[in-house]
């Protein structure tokens, strides 16, 4: 405890506080821009490690990391343009909320959820880092493959009313995920070297969400009367609070372990949190139309995963995300060697860093909560200008990621796909999930089989994997059972359901 | 690190600068052709001191090429060997995209690109015709040795233990590396296999996305042996959770208590090097000016500090020496990858 207080003393010194403010501001800014992420920002700021003391630089980098996780949600909600891959899911409900005049509430639940999750995550990090650290390496590719498969099974919940359209979207997503190098050979790259690293999730999401919608609105601009986005209340109501707090906690519970797992990441827990909330919600009919739970959960999940990421980094010197990897480089440029002994050898620095995470979280809340109603007014800009702005923003983001005109072309092609999907009422969520899960699933499978030299029994060779398969069996069995029951009880209703789908 | 005063702070306005720049470059080119190349330069500090240049980095910010390229650029700016560099990261296909862009800018006399062994291999695995031998070699800057790593509880204590087991049954030993096929961590085990008499196509190589995931796999004993640069493993080596069986360079490293391959009777020297290329079609005077500037940079204390801080070994070469080296490496990588059916 004394150590933590010392840490706070270091983190709250005027200079370090200034670096923390600078960090969260920068982080929020780069989180907002699609294409520029916290990893790249920290990398570009690495030279400051030559002239700034270690504490200050690391505090700033932590601020950028948390800020980036938060900033990505703002544009997701307001402009349907996710800034980071971890806030793609936020756009689904968040933007719908914004369109019904509830942007301020969506932003607020995202800000408070991030704060709650970040704080709980940091506490967990302090408690668990020394003991749990060594355990995270015991999970191997077979376990991760099973976890991804479990995630894919839960997709069935979100396929939408028409299973056929849902599967079309899912397979489109999986097909996009196939693009790239595989075992040292280009696959579906059509001779473009630019495609050999695969297509970025952010580019796909921005194209399908923002560009597709802009085209759709443009196509209907003359025919539909201009609907004015209502200006809602500026703050969260009591029912918003009561609907948000559980998703925050559940999102945290999902996000932290995934962040701490070396191959976990931030996208998967946001998506699992969304699915969980959709299933548990008392207002399932609101999902797809702007359910606050669908913003609160995923936003908590991505911040909790950011905190989780620091666990293997501090305990084992293992970077599990690009940002953590670059922060490690910064550690090394100070001659600090993260690893099992790092926490005991550099107690003061570690606790200052942990304390600064609390500070960064609080700063983010203080900076962003009052801004939520201000940002929400952005949506009162007349539609043609608003969408022009969105297009500008989306293209800028896609271009800045690699300053390559190729990505602009890619963005347009995928934007046309997004337009076509709206035209034929194909849901976008299964596509995004396919893009996220497909490559990960393949990567883990091929790693597992490479190691076992093609022996498939390796796939159920780890305890975690077996648990996942059992859960999957339970899910499938309960779905089948529910289906049989509903068929028996009310054969008529299911007939009418089918009719509705086909009309 | 000392703070260098910026002598350019007093320079005239931008438009004025352009005029000055043109004049100076004309004058300096004239001087160059008049007196030939003087590699020892003089106190003016090379012929690029008033030129604005571009440095292309073929991978993401924070990666190996990025650290090397930006460090070189910083030293050259601080020491007034070049006016200003605009650094850009051109990511994609492990460097192939950047390599294509370099070749497309034929004749651009303000462009340089940081590259290394990995880019040579990536060009082949991506089936691109933007091979490195089409560009103009400027300088080889640094090298990093590869290391053979095992988890603490591995049965192997020397590299020959490992080689014996490997020869007996290559299929049983899983080798992990932090790069895709064609990258240094993949080329090293393949050339090592060739050197000890294991057929490279029999090697059970598992690719990891960089040092982090590779460390995870090693610490969890998911794989038997890891092959990678040492930089990312220092913490684990220090506390004994990973052991180094051998390093791949010509000489031992200070950072690891391990023999070289040649000491252990294996005839292979392999290093992951990085250097700088220029686009084709630029005139000899520009090439000579670049080389002179890099030679001066190499002589500075600041560059020696950079090498020290990053744990890089000095392996400087320019001109014909680097040219021959590049050709040899290109052929060697092509042969290795062609034998594996990857090029």
C-alpha cells in the first residue's frame, strides 16, 4: 500500500501530471482518427525517451494507450466511423443511439464504462500480476483455437432475422479474411503486394459502416424527406444508469482476461460482450435500434483489455499488443529489462506507472464526460455536410494508415460492398465478425497443427480447449432444445415467422 | 546524449532557402566533379548538409528497420551531415511494397530507403519482381546475430545436442521463429539445416508474429527451439527462463554467454543486417555524396552511442563491398527459398 501511495506521489507531481494530460489528449486524438493508432503514436514519440525521465515518458505512453481505447468510441458513436478495431462493435448500437438523439447518453456510458473498467482492470492488474503472470503462457494454440471457435458459435445469436442473409454476410467476412500471405505464399492477393498483409479490420469497418451508409443516404437524398436528428437530453437518465452498470461489469470481466492472454486481444471481448448483452437484455427488441447495453458492455471490455495487456508485459516482459510492444521498446531504451524480475527490481517505477493508470483514467473521465453533450451537437449539422465530413474523415484515416493510394481504392471498393449490403438488407455485423475471427481462427489452427505435425488430436489436448468444446456443446444443445420446444408449442408462430422472412 | 545546437535556426525564409539550396547544390556538385570524391569530406560535413531528403522505412514505426533508419537520420541531422530528412513508413508485405515504390521512383535524387535481409526474402515470397539488385546500394550499417534459444528445462545443453537430435528426426523438433517465411528467423534455421546435413524442407518451422508470441511459446514449452535475434529476450535470458545454445555471428556477443556456431564446429556465419539503398537511375555524384555522408555518420561518437544503446553490432560497408555483399545475399536467399518452393 505504501508503495502505491509513493506511486501516486510520483504520478501526481506537476511534471508527470502534465505528461499524463498530454498523453490522454494525444491518445484521444489518435483514437478518433481511423488509421492512426496508439501503437504508431507511441512509436513516433519514442525519441522523447532520450530527453525525458523514465517515469514521465512511461506515464505519457500509458495515457496514450488508455486514451486511444477511449477515443475510438467517439467517432464510432457519432459518425459510424470506428477509429480503432476495438471500437468497431461500439458503432453498431452507438451510432443508432446517436441517430435517435441519444448521442450524449451513448458517449457518457462509453466514458463512464471505460473509467469503471479501466479502474477495476488496474486494480486486478496490481493484485494479479505477481501471481498469475506465469500461468498465461500455459495456454497454447489449441486452447486459443477452441476459444475462437466458441466465439464463432455464439455468432448464431446475431445472424439477424434471415439466417440466409446472416450466413451470406458471415461468409463474405470470412472471405475478406482469407486475403493475405499464408505459409509464405500469397493468397487471394490478385498480384497486389499491398494485399499480402491482409485487409485491416478498420478499413473494412470504416468502408462498410461509414462509406456504405454515406452512399446509401446519397442515393436516397432526393426521395426521402430530411429527417432532423432530435436533440435529446444532455445527460444519462436513471434508467440509462440502471441499464448500464451491469454491462460495464460484465464487459470488464470479459475484457481483462482476454487482454491478459497473450493471444487474446481487444476485439474479441468487445464482440463477446455485445453478444452477451444482447442475450441477457430485458429489451432485446432495442438491439439493432440503439440499445445502451450494446455500447456500455463493449466499451468497458476494450478498456479492461488494455489494462489486462499490461499484466503479461509487467510480469513476464511479454507484449501482447502492438502498443505494448512499442512501450517495451521504450523500457529497453531506458536500460530497463521487463521480465519476471522487473517488478521487484524497479518497484518505484512500476508503482508510479500503475498509479498513473488511475490518474489517466480519471483524467479521461473528467475531460470527456462534459464534452459528450457538446460532441452530440455535431449531429445537427445538415446531412449533406455531415456526410461529406464523414467521407473526408474516413478517407483521411484510410490514407494516413500507410499513405498509400491503394488503400483509398480498397476503401471505395468495400464501400460499394457496404452499399450493396444495405440495398439487399444483408446485416453487417456477421461480416465484421468474420473478418475479425476468420484469420485468427486460421492462424491458431495452423500453429496448432504445425506443432503437432498434422495430428488433429492436439486440438483437444489442452484442458482449456476441452472446457470450450463442452460449453459449445451445451450452447448448441440448448439452441436445438429451445427450437424443438418452440416448434412443438406453437407451430403456427414459427410458420408466420418464416413467411415474414421471405417477404 | 548531448544536445546539439541547431545551426540552421538562423536560416532565411522558405522561399529564400530554395534559392540558396539550388545555388548550393549546383556549387557543391561542381565542386564534386572538379575534385572527385573526398571521403574525408572536410569540416563542412559532406555534400548533403543543405539538402532535404526522404527516408523510406519498409515496416511499421517501432520495428527494426524503423529504429535503425530513424537513428541514422537523427545522427545525420544532429551532426549537420544532411539538412532534414522526411521519414515515412511504407508498410506492406514485409517490405515488398516499399521496395516497389523505391524502384518506381527511378532517378529521384532525394530518396533513400532503409532495408535489410528480411526485405530480400519478402520480395521473393511475394513473387514480386522488385528485387533488391535493381536498386543502388549505399551502405550496410549494422548487423544483429541470430540466437538458438531453448526453454530452461530443455534437454539440450549444447548446440550439438540439438543438432544430433535434429539429424536423427527433424520432424520431431519444432523450430519457432519470429518472422514469416523469407524473413531472417526463417532463413537462419533453413541455412543451419543445410549446414548440418538436414534437408531444409524437412524442418518443422512454426512462424510467430514477432518476438513476443515467440517468447510466449518458448516459455510455455510449446515449441522445442526458438531462433531469433537476441534483443527481445534479454529479460528472460537474464533470469534463466530461457537459455542460449549458440549465436550465429563470427564472434561471440557480450550480451550472451554462448559460443558461436563455428566454435562448435558448424560451418555457418549468419547475421541479420540492415542497410540503405537508393533508387536506380541517379547519377554517380549523388551516390558518392550519399556514401560520403554515411561514412561521416559512421565515424561520429553519436552513432557509436546509438549502436551501444540498441545492442547492434557495427558492420559498416559501402560502395563495391556492400554491392558484392548484397548480390551474394540475394543469390543465397533466392537459392534457399527456391529449394523450399517458396520463390
